C-alpha cells in the first residue's frame, strides 16, 4: 500500500477521467490520496471530491503564489474550516515561493505564519511549499516552533541540505516527488539518504512532475509507485519496506486521516 500525500485532483487536467484515475491508483496499490488546497475559497470543490471517493482526503489553505488573493483569511478561519469536516486532514499548502515573482514576500510570509498558527492550534500537519526561499523558510520555522510545536511537511522537496536538516530537527517530515527520479537530481537523492526513515513521505504533486518512467506525461497518483521505488533504492531497502514505512509515516503525520478498508 502507498499513499499519495500530495496531489491536485480538483485541477482541470483531470476533468475528463477522474473515476478512471482513482481506479488506476487503487490498482497500482495507491489506496489513499490527499488532494491539496491552493485557495481556501475553492474548498468546497475539494470536499465534493472527498465525498465522491472514500479514498480521497483534503487540506485547506492558500498556496503562496495566491497569497495576495486571500490575505483576509485568518488563522481563526483556517481552524474553523479545518474542524468543519472529517476529511480535512491538513492545513495548506502555504509557504514561500521566491522563484516566481508574482507575490510580495511579505504577503507570503504573513500567510505562512497564519497557516502555522492554524496547524499549531489544530495539530493538523502544515503542507509547506518552499522554493528558492531556504533561508527565510528555515528562519520562520525556527521562530514559530519557539512559540509551540506544530506538525509540518516539506512537500515536493527540491531545496538544499540545510532546509532538510532544519525540517527534521524541528520534527517535520520530508516528502519526495517525481523530482527524486530525474537523472539530474543526484543532489536530491543525496539529501534523501540523510533523512531518517520515519520522516519520509512520497507524493506526486499531480498533475505536475511525472517521475522518470512517465516523464513528459501528465502526472497522476498511480505514478507515485516509481518515486517510492527510487526512494527505496536510495535508502537501500526493498520497495515493499519503503511502501510500509511511508504509509505508516503518512498515517502518523496525517493523524486525522482514517484508513480506508
């Protein structure tokens, strides 16, 4: 069994075949999926998917590239929404993205800190997007942890060793996507070697970043199998063991997520 801990099943890329996509995931052994929020105002779309598919859960939050759109969303709002439905199992994705110059850094940081507060209060994991922002992200995580622990995931990890180390030190999880499998991602594979087994997660970030076996195609949850295979090779364990470990980690991290029979 595997869990795709980060995908975007609400995106239009999947409109024509969601039923088939979910069926392919199940057939590949990907028994549960977490579809991740990018705008709080579109939460109902995600909830509709979780009610349509027993195996799909979701988060609530604002992507950093949409930060300015939802600066009126408070930590109280996030907490209230997160507690409103049994299938909302995470906060986010929120974070810092300095690669795309579309949002002011201060707006992104304001949003991130509100999401952190919501994660601290609910003890639901914060799904963190961090791109070209390693130093600021590590600094904010350290500052906020001093106010009280909160669970978090460094999602789709493609940053440097220092941020991975900070995440593990502060009690977070590190999630690897198809990027891990790319021929030019040797640095990411080296970082993965240093992450303890009990802090590893796998994801697709579908429809983006299809792993090597399907490179160039639209990504989908069933493809997380290839990422888990490569991660197993990197860590020197069997695929079966990696599937067991990452699934156990996912249920520990997403503590509100129930196991679907």
